[in-house]
C-alpha cells in the first residue's frame, strides 16, 4: 500500500522519518513533538485488528510523555543543548510510531496486519526502546518541571526498556485459523462458514464493502511485490487475497455502499464517469500512460518519457519548469489502476508500440496453491448460483464474476472452465436491467480470455450480444456489448460471423449517434476490430458509416474519438470504394486540417495513413490537392525524425508520392504517377 503522509508516498510498514535540521529552534521542535504525541494519543479511539494490547500500551506510554512535553512548552523553559539533541532523536522515533499506528489501524490492511502480527510487535518493541534511548541523554535534573512529571517520565523509561511486546495469544489463534483455511483451499476444500465468520469478526470486517476494501488493498500490495520479484511475498499475498475474495462473495449476501448502488442500478463507477480522460495522458507524449510515475514536484508522467527527459540533461519538471533536486520517481499505482479501469470500461487496448513489455505472469498464474484452490472453489460456487439461485443471487453472482474476471487471466480461465459463460449468456435475456448489465459486463471481462470467446460463439453468444447491442435495457448495457464485440472480433472467424448478423453494423451506428462519448468510442473500436475481416469492409460502407465518422471529426471535442474515427476511415480508405465514399463527403481538406493541428500522435499517424491511401486509390486528383497545401510538407517532414515508427514510414511514402507527382508535372509528362488512372470527385 502506498500512503500519503505529509505529501510523501510510502509503502506499508516502512517509516521514512525525517531528522529535524540542526538549526531548528527548540520551541519549534517542542511544538512538533507535542503535535506528534497528540496524534499518537488520538489513535486510542481507533480499531486495531491485531496487537490490540501492545498498541494500547505504546499509546499509554506516549501519553505520559505528552504531559511532560506540554508542560515544557507551556512554561517556555530554556533547554540545554543535550535536551535538544534528545528531543531531536525522540522526534524521529515519534514519526515512525505515527506511521506504524496508521498502518496497524488502516481499514484495508486488517488481514495483513494480523498475519504480520509478529513483525508488527517487533516494530513496536524497537520503537518503544528507541524512545527510552532518546530519553536516556535527557538531563531531567536541568529541566524545571514538577517532580511528579519527572517521576512519570523516569517510570516510562524503565518500562520501555523492559516491555517485551510479544505476539498476543488471540492474534496467534486467529492467524492459525486463516492458515488452516488456506491449507484447505490447496486441497479444494470448501471452508466452514463458521470458521471464516470467526476470523472476520475478529478483524472487525462485517460487510461486503469492508471485505472488498481488503481485496483492493491486497491487490495493490501484490502488484508492487510482483514488480519487485519478491516470490515468497507474492505467494503469501496471493493466498491472503484468495481468502478474502472468497469471504467477500461467500459470507455477505448484500453488496453495500457505493458498490451496492452499482449492483442495484447496473451503473458504471461514478469515479470513472467524473474523470477527464486527458488526465490519464502523459504531459510529454500526450498518450495514455501505462506506467505512470510521480516526480518530486507532484506531477505524473509516463516512466519512460520522464526518465528520457532527465537523461537528456533536463533537471526540471516539464509541466511547471520547476527545478528538481531529486530525479527519483515513485510509481503512481492508484492512477495506473484508474487508467486500467477506464481502458477496460471503454474497450481501449492500453499497450502501445514502444512501451515496455509488461510481465503478465501475475495475471496468468494464481500466485500460490491456496489462491488457485480458492479461485476454483469460488468459480464452481458462482456457476451453481447462476444455475439455481434466486434472481437476486444470480445478479450478485454475475457481479462477483464481473469483478473477478476484470484483470486476472487465471480468474477468467477458472470461471470459463466452471461453466459460467452459458449461464451469463442466458442472463442477458433478463428483464432486470441490473442483471443484464452485470451479465454483459462479466462477459466483456471474460471475452479477454481466448477460450471464453470460443465458448460464447458455440453457445449462440454472438447473436445474443448483438441483440443486447440493439435492444439493451440501458445505454450502459449497449456500450458494454459493443466493447465485447471488439474482443470477439479479434478472432477472424467470429469477426466474419458478427458481420453476417444483419443488425450488427446498424446497431453500432445507432450507438455512435447517442450522446454518450463512451458509446461512441466503444462502437468505433468495435467497427475497427470487425474490419479485420475483409468482407466487413463493404458492409460498413453500405451501413452509411462514413458520413457519421466524418461528422465526428468536426463535432467531437474529444481527441480519442477523433483518433478512433480516423482509424476506421484509414482502414476503409485502403480500398477504392472506401476512398470514393470518403472523398464524396468532402473530407479531404478536413483531414489536412487535423494533421496540422492534432496533438495526438496516433491521430497524426492515422491522418497520414488515410492521406496515403486516398492518394494511392484516388490518383492525381487527390495528389494535386495535397501538393497545393503549404503546410503539409512541413508536417510530414517533422515525422521523419521518429526513426522507424509507423508514422515515419507512412510519411516517407506519402512524401515520395507527392515528389513524384511534382517531378512528372514539371517535366511535362502526362503519364500518371499511379498504376492506373482513376476518376474520383474531390470536393
């Protein structure tokens, strides 16, 4: 987990304390000590899932010190140099105690704090003894406070040296219960509800949302450990996540909180709806970030971009121009998760050419035998709920599948093997909008796994999903159906079958006409995917898509929609009938304008690809218009610096076509610059 305390990101159970500067005024140091001690005492009212007695004892002892510090501060006593040194060391220790207590009381880390109770108790013991060590050099006899307070401080010092802070018996019993359940998962043993209820009651986890908070926290920790290649810790965290995921669906019949509203209404996350997708783009490349990192100034960039910037000798923040002292970068895991959720919800593939290759081992493997067993037990249980549960139970099962299948390939494999897909397809016909929504969202996430596509196609899923695209009970359902078609279209056979469904392309165009940007984007992405099958080319043209796409180029303010429209048009222009249709809309000058003004690298690339295809298929009528554009050559030459990128290669080809045309015209040759003469109207 990455916390933000005093605007400094950190991992859980790490204590990045800062030593006070040598020139700090004693009064300032004392005031800061009082604030830290007050913060520590404030944790008295917090819930601790583990080390309950140990943390209370630590807080009690710091409370005694607080009285001592407050009296010195209130009386504005002069302090000897040795006292200032003592308080400086105490300041560092109290900072660490604040961090530790924050972690111990964090609502999403209760299971982990229980399972690490021995490590936590060791930290508590080290820190309380560090407190005593800091006070050892404190000349109490030179500080004018009451004898009673002095005696209390001396007593605290003696107790701090003796205190053992061992693992508490209740913590040990609860952690053993968890380990027994994990051992059972390895043998595919379904745990007793009473056993898991006892553990969760001990942890104070009494609702679906509290359980889900634990799952999300463990998932974040797991991602960090995978990046660090800590295999032992990965297995440990994977097992805990499997345990808590099982508890989430098996123990709680009601999904509460914001997630409960999402389950009942079938709506997408409000957080994603309120975010501006431009915030997901790197300020340097303007592309969606896949590995966002934050620098000293607090601004976030794509890792490869900002490191390249720094290596080029630029010790400043590109966004603000502010000089940076440290060029260290910190992974922005929270933003990365939001970007992944946004891309998943909108059917956007986030892997771009040139980005680093991500290790997908984490999503292919369960991480541990216990996590593998827990997932298989859950998958069978959920399949049974879909088959024989009440309408409410089927809806909740679809929602749980939706969550489990969202980012994990192994989960998708287990859910597909358990037979959930045919039952989810059956749920698409539900008259309940929430059930229909959760079913199609689950199918969308499952469709990212290759075998799931086959199961869907073999069970009549293509027609059913197109049916939802046409007549889904809510617009959100139709948007998700379009995104699902995009993933299914990655198999050429299914792309062909989808294209042969008469309602498919008209339904996608209807979605483009809606007011929702997500609907437009998902429909465009689906059409782009379906164009991988050649026969779908004429079907898209026959459906009247081109005028709609050209209209999007002028009417949309979102760069991603313009780029997606250009991508489809560039694909259509690769054939003569596509070129004729596009030129017939008068789009040529519009495409040139976008090329000269677009901030999007993919948008520029698709513009160049589109212009090249229009030249090749449209002949000299098109080229003669392009050579008259004064800014075109400058835009094309600027792309040649990008080495072997696709945009550079396309730009080089287009420049060659334009040069050949100009040379032929200058020499007076009437032979066209193209294989055959074509008569095309250019508006």
